[in-house]
C-alpha cells in the first residue's frame, strides 16, 4: 500500500512531538522539532492517515551524507509498511539531492527496526556501547548502520 507523503514543516512540530511521545521512552519536545525543522539541513517526511500524522522520518544532511535522526510510527499503524515507505521516500529524495550515503543508529534490542533497515539495504558498520538508556534497566548498545546511494 502507498500513502501520500508530506514534507513536514515547523508548523508540524507539535504533532510530531505527540507521535514521538507515543513511540519512544525519551521523546523530543515540540520546541526541539520546531528548531530542527527550521534548519535547512533537515528533511522530514510524514504520512497522514485519516487526518492524523501516522508516521514520519527525519534526517539531516551534512557534507554529501545524511543521518537519519528518528523514525516514528503510531502504534496502531505499525506493521503496515509505513516506516518502509518513509525510508524509501527519504532514500529517493536524498539521492535526488546528490547524497552519497545515509547513516543511522538503532538500539541493539530493537529487532523490528534493525530488520526494517536491513531490508532497506542498510548494513552494520559498528557499535556504540551503552548508548541507549531511556526506559531500560541496563543500557543497550547502538548499532551503527549505513547505506550507500547512487551505486
């Protein structure tokens, strides 16, 4: 299934924050999202379902590369392909901008996200020990992943 994509703007910050709060133990504030979205190096794409923001991806571009900062999907819309659609759209748009490589970090214990990124062509580059702490009794490593574009 495909959904119409939105390019998210500073006016979308509050609803992005609300969705992020439903998705993560250490959510970002509307103020943080607004500041990011005012930055010209940020690209954020979203999908609405029934007028509500159901998912989004945010990336920052620097020196010919991009880093995925966050991906969030509403719990009731998970496992429907939204995150994969967002990642594919992001890859396409960044490729059109001449970006050569996309990087990201994902919690080692987030098997679903790791599988999604692997299915979308990302490979493991390394680990960042004890990086994730929010909502955990024991810190978890970040898995560093990347994907080359235009190859």
